[in-house]
C-alpha cells in the first residue's frame, strides 16, 4: 500500500478525467462504439496479464503496473460518469 502513495495524484487525475469524459459522452449507443469502447478493456487485460506473469522485470515491469493502475482508474471513472449521466436523465 505504501507504494501507491506517490501515485495518488496520477490516479486521482485519471479518475477525474474518466468521470468527465463519461459524463460528457455517456454509454455507447451503436454496435461500432461498443466495439471501440472494448479496446481499452482489452488493453487493460493485456497490461494486467503482463504484470501478473512478470514478463518485464525491474523498471519496465513497474511502468506496466502503473499503466494498468492508471488505465483502470480512467475506465472506472468513465463508467461512473456514464452511469451518472444515465441516472440524471441526460442520456
């Protein structure tokens, strides 16, 4: 947990950016946008796989883990922002 303390500004910024983008864009409406929205999820799965198997040791592995954390925060913010837009009736 103490390793995450220096990363909190980046994680908070990713969450805030995701909330903003999700609130402005909302949930995808067409099939093509659903497929495009799945690409960041595939990237997150790939980063988590790389981090879990330890394919990149040292500083490169740390960068992969940080990228996975930041992307997960951004995607969570996007989902929460889109949910807030839907619940407010602006969708």
